[in-house]
C-alpha cells in the first residue's frame, strides 16, 4: 500500500425454515452430546489490531466467485463457492461479510441454516463437519456493496467512480468495447474491505487460489487478479470475463474493477505476461511511469528472485477515486496516473514482499511496507539516483533536499510495534522499516544482505511470515547477532541515531 502520495438475476432463496420442534430437538441433542461431533468455529482470529477479522476452525483452499454487476444501478449479484478444510470438528463456522443480502447457503450440497450478526455470517451445516474434512460452502447474495472506512479514515471496499463511460479518451483512442455512459467501480481490500463484496475468511493468514467470473454490460471491461482465461459474449447485451489466480492470494489483495478501461497487454523482456487497464482520461498521463513496468518486473526478478506470479500489470482508476495506491496481487491499483516511477516500483515490489510472502498478522506490516520502500531506494541507487546509504543519512539528519520524506516523523514509533490499528500505514512503518533493512545491510555487507532478501522470498514463497520469523531468519542467514538492530531500530521507542 502507498499512502504517502496524494487512492444477475435474483436467485431463489436457500434459507431453510426450521420448525420450532426441530430446533428443540437439536438443542436437546446438543445438551446430551448424543449427535453433535463438532463445535462452533471462532468468529475472529484475535489479530492484535483487527481481532474480529478472519475466522477460526477452517482454512480456505479456493474461492470461486461468480459476479454479475451493472454500474447503472450499482447492484451486485453474487455466488461464492468456498472450498475449505475443517481444522476441527465444526457444528458451525463463520464467514466475514459486510452488508449485502444473503439469499441462501448450502454446505456439501445440502441447505444450511444461517444467521447474521454485524459482519459475521454464521453457517450451520445440516451435518457436522469432521476434523480434516474438505467441504464446499456455497453462498448466494446480492445488494449494493458498501464502501468501508479504515481506522485511519481512508476508504476501502467497493468504491464507485465517475467517468467510466466509453468514447474517446484524451489522446483520441477509443476504449475497447462499444462504449457506454455510466460510472465504474473498483474493489480494494486492505485491511478488511474485501468482505464488502464477497463472503470469506478475511485475514491475511488464510490465503487461497481464486477463480473470479465477472459479467458486465457491453462496453465495460471487467478486470481482476491473475490470468484472463476468457472474454465471451454472455447474451442479453453482457460480456463475461473469467479470471484465474492459481497462486495463493490473501483476500485483501483481491480486486475487481469495472469500467470502459483502455486495455493493453504484452510481455516483459524476460517473458512475464503483462495486462494493464487504464481509465479513460488517465492514459496519456499514466504512460511514462507505466512504460517502465516491464523493466521493473525483470529488475525485481534479478534482485529478489523470480517474479512470483504468472502475470503482472496495473489498474489505473480516475484520480480522486482513492487516496492511495494498493498492491493488489499481480495488478496494483493506482488512483490517477502514477506521478513517478517510484510509486510503480513500490507497488510492484510488494508482489514479492507482502503478496508472495504475506504477513501473519497486521502487526507485521513493516514486512510489507518497509521492504517495498527499501526496494524504491535500491532501484534509485542502481539507476543513477541517490544511494541507499546517502538516503539513510538524510533521514537521520532530516535532510529534505535528498528526500522530502526525511522531514516526516519517521521515528514516532517502532515499526515492529505500531501503537494502534490506525498506525499500521504511517510513516515509521515505511521509512523506519526501510532503515531497519539498511542497518542489516551495514552489518552484513552487500553479499550476505542480498542473499538474505532472496532467501527470505524463496523460503517463504506463497506463505505467511511474522516479524519474529524474519528476525530469526536474518540471524540464521547472515550468521550475525543482530539484537542491537532489533532493540534500537525495530522495537526501540526512542529515536535511533
């Protein structure tokens, strides 16, 4: 995430009407233990900053989302098929879902009872699930998805924007499709906004593969993560797009964007497929920064290890839609044309740091942001700009002539322990986090430091890791005692010097 730069027809309900006598019998059975083999899954994973995010008792393997959306009325019709594995016997389990009307739920092909409390959808299968059982839950739902507010006041979830219609953009080119008046929309999910448009286990510790089908009116493009498997006429004046993400994705990194985008594709010099979608009116301004994306992908592959996904690219929505850019997996979202190459590089670096290697909890955000910020420093250092050492010194001295961010309150709190949920995307997580990495580089030397970065990405590929995991790994990989670095730079409350 980058906050530093000013980001179908209705389905029949599957809800089961349960006679009062049956409810009484179920309660009696539960009290006697005669037929109940499971227990309820937890309605939250007790994340240090978002304790209700995610759910316990199961891990998701795959999401299949079938979505029908028309920007003209803003209504989303969806079916989510969730394939998961029970980690315990389950009499019920929870899914995170904000707003939207649930029209029916089934588990293992049988209708299931369900109820809603706040953002929790509690599902009670007809039969208890056993520990280790792979199960399939299907949820039909519809409504106008919500825009949510983060603890720091920024917006996430399902974000509508104006100006997504067809016609000519400012450089005279037509967007693909017939063109159509109307707005567009983009879905962004950090930290919990994805629950605004699909039910799931919305915590970064539960990653899964995705297949997302988006059906939209002719004249609109529908863009998501991963590979575009097909683009077909769905009849009735609608187009269907099928997107496939074979590698695991944390749900906050899943996106969907619908507008009359100008779409382009290609490959990096090393052969990584690229797919970009740019809102009309942003194409000319976005060109210079996005033009270096192919070079950046291959540079990251050389510096950090092979690009971790099957495709790369970008989504550019109209300026003012968001107050930030977000590293949505394979295809980062930019609000307006990226103003400089550093922003593009930052979100691309997240594909290794944050997306492939994802945090175990939101307390570990510096593993995302500090690493992506330091990648910016490395790119600049290796492309004729300021060295990382000079930039590090500038932050210590508050020298804004080298980097304007050196004048921020980058030492306000330790990056390894942000004081509250509202602080996880603030300056110390980015800049002091990057300085932690530079201190390791100073102690270890370049050979061991870059081996550490490549090893970290390779050994934790498509997984999750915590700050504790990283500190132990860094000492093992470099053979150094780095306790002073951790005590002063990562966890110290005082300003380092």
